[in-house]
């Protein structure tokens, strides 16, 4: 709980510190299809397909489906200890094809980005009672961009999640996350420079014994890579998870 409050307050303070800078608002849709396999209580394997779209401020501010944002595939291997309190994310490997968030005229001419990403880290799982669960996750990423000749770029992220089971079929989730650049860095970047702050909520619907649907909203305040400018995403979330 204390980690959740720390991440939330730290991220919230960044909004006030950077309030006088240039901000670009966006409406986006993030969706994913996730397939998970748990051969035993200690191991979990997850494959994910991600599809994201965005609005176009020139044509329609209120339609998040007009322009592409990202398409990606991801694989994750996780080991859990016997009490199920510590999860080690051994490898999270992603391949992403991404488009620039459209906030100003120059963004329409930005090239399509291609990225290979590796991440590893630890997650703490605290089941307070049968209905309430806290989770805190810390991940280190190495990102390899085609535009940077696939040289590694670092990023660290801390995430806190609260889940409460309203009924046997519906749970409510709250999440906050902070992301910082860390070595190795792009040319001109400073270490541990703020990158993004996330704050969101969602409902998790159990629509079958092995099928869950998640619907929600996330606000993302993020600094652009090389400029003191900020993108503010209003993200609509639609995710489907299947245990196989």
C-alpha cells in the first residue's frame, strides 16, 4: 500500500512541476489478446498480441480508431515462489511496430518505429484477504530501436496495483506506474530522467472458467524523448485474457 501511495504522489507531482510546458492531448484505444499457460503453481508462460489506435486532431478528436499507434507481440516467462508472494519475471521479450502520437504537424511525417525490447524484474503479491490484493512490480528494460541502430537504451519502471473482488465474477482494479530513463541512454539524455506517469482503473469480468475481459481507462502523462514537450493520453482499455 505504501509503495502504491509513493508512486502515485511522485507521479502526481510531475504534473504540477511540468504544467507550464507544451502538452498534446490524445484519445487512444489499447487492446490486447493474452494467452497464458500455467503448467504448475511455480511457472507461468504468457503470449500477448497488442493492437493500439489513436485519434487524429485534424480529422476527429473523439474517434480513437482513425490512425494506427502500435502493433506488437510479447512473450513472458515468470517464476513464483511457494507462498505465491514473490514473482520473478525472468524474461519479457517484445517486438513492436509503433507510430508517433499525433500532437503537432511534424508528427505526421515521423517515420514508423521498430523496437525489440527485453525486460526482467520482480513483483510482490500481497493477498490481504479473499477479496483484496496488492501487487508491486519493478522492471528493468533494455530497448533496441532500429532508428538507433539497435543499440540498447535503458528504462526502469515501478508499478503498483490494487484489486478488489466485488462479486465472484467482477473485480475492480486500480493502477499507477512511473517510468524513468536509465543507462544506457540515448545521446543527450540524462540518467533517471522522468518519462511517464500512469494512473488508471478497470473492471475485470470473468466471462468463463478460463476467460477474462478487462475494460477500463488509463491516463498517461509522458515526456517526449528529445524535447521538453509532453503527451497526455486518455487511454480506453479493452483486453481479453485466456488460460490454456
